[in-house]
């Protein structure tokens, strides 16, 4: 039935969905004039971003081939795909899609127009055993303007007499034009009146609707194959604030020569790449293969409207299962990922690019000194969790930029306010974090502790450079105190897991308790991404490669027995050995961030899969240990997990192949690809191997704790921690946010002392209490008189000196630990 009507039927269309997160290519023009980014998977364009890299405006743009009778072929489903760069390491692509039935071949070159906000494709259509006249070629576009599939309006129109397909949603508009005339055009609602439905049913366009309003819409046009010149035509997708602007840009790109745009696209990227570090590893290793493309991937993820703002990935994890309720995907700014990316840019010697990140961090820092969990590029928070490593890492980035570029005196003054506020936040609210680096549990995390302590030492150095010596002393004393307590907080001995592996102890992933007490039970962790009944685990039995940060950032030596024990446990529980590619590690045992056992998409629960970037982190440990040959082998392993265009995934599939779900052992899972953090880790690993020392290790940290073996007799209490116990022979430091007199006693108020707090200059006050001579089990109580308010706290706070570890104890039945008998340790490997 032929239908040629003004309005399409089937409003508002199916519920909108995004698409595959396993990208085979992502790109943008190097310059800031062209504010268009694109992604590719399954041989077609997926999300195209405009006017900034956190705003997806399409779901996909693809071709369908029919014969008008009984043949229907989608290039994304019914062809084999091959992708390569249009020039070495340049983020433009040549795609070849070959029909499974050997009827045709489509070849496409994809770039963004360097001169304007337009996406360009040069397309060639090659029939194989038939003539061109036997086929019909159609282009389909699914607008998802402004990160939304709903609420879009699509129509057939023209710009200055040039036929185009348009879509608009609010201030976002697009226009699709072609250098070859359209034969037919239509706009429809997805799932009912869209062009795919028409072609699938009729093998030709029998529906021609002019308009589909306020829904999940799609556009279609038939390319006039008879009018193609030299077997090549150009498709331009222009973007603008209104349809006219989008149409003007599409038409301008069509009028200009594709080859000139391609030449400019390539030359601008190559000019930037020539400034990068020239890396050469051993002849046996292909480390050279992915160095420049990894650096380019990092640069591709930068905003052009908010210079220095870098998103985590141009993908939406399990996007085919996500709709408009998941606006962010991974095209958001995570300060952690952004700092890691900046470190990779520094390792590649893209110094100016890394400096822009520091300036962006200064602008987006919260008033109290921390950075939000993640945010849009304009700084608006998306998720609002607090992760202390994301406040510490920007300080570490300042140090790394300084080491690589040598700050001027003005630079040192310029960045000090940011460092000062961040350091103040750390000492006031640390060392406990509300979420670890995996954005889940609260407590003492080895990774978070490592970067917090490192950041405080770096901040102390900058305090001295900015003539604040009292601040420097306080920050170093705090860092030393926390460093001295790492094992108390995170190292467990005598657990079932330790006995299973054959070690006396190991560092745990995270612990919310003051200390571990295996004999008398210890805390249980609730795992956020596991289903009920499988989401409880003793903190003492959960491990993570996070502990390697203690070596990477210079807090512990690589041959420390506790580190060696932990590596044995990590390898026994978290290592997956791929027979062809090599070893890769999981984030932690019982992780649930990944597909379900049957391969279905993660939807809040699942099973965590291995992360290739953790192979890079392990290789960095091996460099610290002097095992350079093994580290180089791990670099090759890292490379083995890249796709054909050199992009690294977040996770890889670790089970038998499930072809119908496109899950293959050792290949990218459905989480995210590319992951900027993984590319950064790869670049830093190349540099670390070249120098035979860890690129991003702060030297002041390793000097203080590994070489000088600095210790501390200070134990810090504040209103964030409120500890109940203090180790023997420690001086208790009480911290407050206001000036006070601390009144304290060690004999139940038979006698007492008073100490006036000292001002650190950071908005924090402290009093040191003479507790070093107290005995085991002795109690200390204290309260406060607040000077400004002139009032007493009217509450006592009490700590007990810890028991003598050598004293005999009465063993308690493990069954007394709530839920212990119902818990089984999960070993993902």
C-alpha cells in the first residue's frame, strides 16, 4: 500500500534506545572550529556529538540496500566490516562493508568537516555480480538531539532549494544533504512508520511522509544511483542552533571539495602528532603501534567549548539497553579519568593540552575544595557522590605537570589556591572516602589512601614555595600519620583467604572499620552491583589490584613482604590468563559491574569482567620491582586487547563465545570502548618502560617513605572519623573546624588538662594531647569549649588504647559474626 501524506502515523514511536558501546572508531577534527564528534560501530556511524562532546545528537546513520522485490540488506547487520584509518593514527576512517551474500560492497570515508559543524561521508557503492540498476540504496538517520531520543521532530524540506532531511529538538537542529539527488524521502516514528519498517516489509519506499512531530523519529531517503558521478557521492550532516543554520552548513560542506576537507583533516592531526614523544621500545615489541593513536584518542575526548574538559568515553555502556533516563553514559567528566588522561597527554609530551586540564580543574573545583563525582562539561554535577581520590589526584597532576614542564614562579602562585583548598578538604574529611575509585563502597581504600597521602606531601611542598611553612608542616604530619596507619586500616592477617593462598596476610580492597579483628569478627561489605543474597562479603575476604598503588605512588617498596603477599592473593583470585592474549585482571572479587552470566546486558547487577588497564597497572608494578622483561611482555598483552583501529576497551569478555550477543572470549564486552583512561595507562606504560622507572610516581613520596622510611607517632581524630581506639605510644591529635579548648582526662575526670587548639591556616584547628605514655586498655575522654560561640560541647568523646596484641585472647566462634555462615567467597578467576 502506497502512502504519501503530510504526517506520519504511529506517534510517539517506540521507547528510545541508544546503541552499541563497543566502538570501532571515534573521531573529530583537530581544530576548535568544527564542534562535531562521531563514533562508529558495526560499520556505521553511531552517536554524533554536537556542539560539545557531552551532547549526543544521533543514534545512528546507516545504509540499507534492496532490490525492490525480495532482497533486504542492512549494512550494520548483513555485511562484514573492515575499518582502517584514512592516514596513520589519524581519527578519520575508511570503512568497507561487504554483503554476506556477495551482492555488493559499500566503501565509506568518514571525517568531520574541519571548517564547520558538519559530519562528512564519501560513499562508493559497488555491485558485485549484478548491475547497479538492480539495486536501491537508502540512507537512514535516527536523530537523538540533545541526548534524547524522545521529543524530536523530523521533516522533509529544503535549504535554498536543495532537498534535505531535517530534525529539531529545542536549540538543537540537524540537516542531512547529499551531493546526489534523492529519489524519495520520508519522516516517520520509530517502530511504526519509519523507513526501516517500510523497507523491511516492501523492499522499496512505499511510504512518503513529510513530517513526524515530537517523538522518537527517523528519516530516510533513497539515493538516485543513476545520478552518481564517478561511482562516488558525499553525504553531509550539518548541525546548528536552528534548521537554517544546520542546512547552511550541510550545503556549504557539499559545495566544497571532499578531498580538500580530508587533506586539511589529516594535516592538522599530523602536525599535532609530530610534536609528540617519539617512543621506541625493544624490536621484539610492537609498543610503537598504539602510542600515537592512544595520544590522539585522548585528544579526541576534549571539549572545544570548554578547553581542558575531557570526557571518559565517546560511548554509552550497554547503550542498546539504555534509554533517555541515562543521559550521561560515559560522555561526562570524571575528575579521576580526566587526571589520568592528562597524565597520558603529559607522557606523550602534549604539554599544552595537559595544562588546559589544570585550568579546567581550577574552574570546576567546588567552593569547599573537592570535585564532584562526575559532571557535564559546564561543571553541572550529574552524580553527586564524594570520592576522595578525585580531590587528591588533581594535586598530583599539578606535580606531574611541574616535573614535565618546569613551572614558572607565576605558575606556582597560580595553582596554589586550588591545591590549598583541595588539601584542606582532604585533611578535614579524609582519610575515609564515601566511595572508592570504583564508585561503590565507603571506608579505607588502599588506592585512595595512596593518592591522598601523596597529594598532601605535594601540597606541603607547594605551601613552602608559597611562603606558608606552618601549612607545610601540618600537611606532612597528617600524611605521615595516615601512612603509618595504612596496615592498621587495610592489612588483614589470619583470614580464611590468607590460609587458602598460603600467606600470613594481604591488603584488602576496602575496610570501613578502624582495624581488622579476625578472631572477633569484622565488617561486612554490601556490594552495590550484585543481586540480593549474593551482595554481602566480609571486608577481609575482598581484594583488589588497588593495593599496587602503594608501590606505584611511592608509599611502599615493591619487595615489601606485605606487598608480595598481596600479589599472590591478587593472582590467585583476580587473574584471568587468556591462552592467546595473556593475563588480565578483575577489579575485585565478587564484582558485579558487567554482563550477566548468560551475556545479557548489565542493568544494575551482573558479573564484573576483566579490565585491560589493570594489566597496565600490573606492568607498572613489575617496573618498580625491576622485572622489565615481564613488564614488556605485559605491554604486549595490553596491546592484544585493542581492536583493529587500536582502541582499548574498558572490559573484555571472559567466558565462552556468545555470537548472537557479539561476545567473544578476550574481545570487548558491552561496557565501553574506547576508554580514555586505558589509553592513558598504555601511554604511561610505554614511557615508564622506556625510562625503566614509573612515569607518574611522585619522587617526594618515595623518598620520604621508601628511602627515608619516615614514621609518625601522631594519631588523628576528627569529627569525620571519630575513632574509638588509639594505638599505644601514639600522641592523639584532635582536629576541629573552629577554635576551641580541648578538655581531656585519662582517669575518668579525676584529673584533667586543657589544651587550646592551634590554627593551621587551612580553616582547621588542632590540639595535641599527651597520650604516648598511656597503657593498654586505658581510656581517654575529651570535650570542647568553643571560643566563638562561648559554649561547651556538652558531650564526651572517648577512645581506648588498643589491647596488647601479645596478650592471650579467648577465641570466639565465627558463627557469631552475623551472616558469616551464609557467605561464600567468590573467585572470578
